[in-house]
């Protein structure tokens, strides 16, 4: 079976350094937003269920 090309490298080579940096930064902030929203919904669900939020 032939090995597949590295798609990330192909797309990165097709863009300029500025475009690649912009996409990378955007993806990073989207990830941060996604993880933050999961944390917020988790805390909200715990408060609504009446279970205490664990503290350190």
C-alpha cells in the first residue's frame, strides 16, 4: 500500500507564510474557545444538577 502524502505539509506549502500564520492563529483560538465552552457547560450542568463543584 502506498503511503499517503502529508496533507498538512501540502496545504502549508500552498500558502504564504503570512496566510499559514493566520490560519494557525485562528485554529488556536477556535480550540481555546471550544475547550472554554466545554468547561462553562460542565460547570453549568453541575450547578443545575445540585452536585457540588470539586475544589482543590
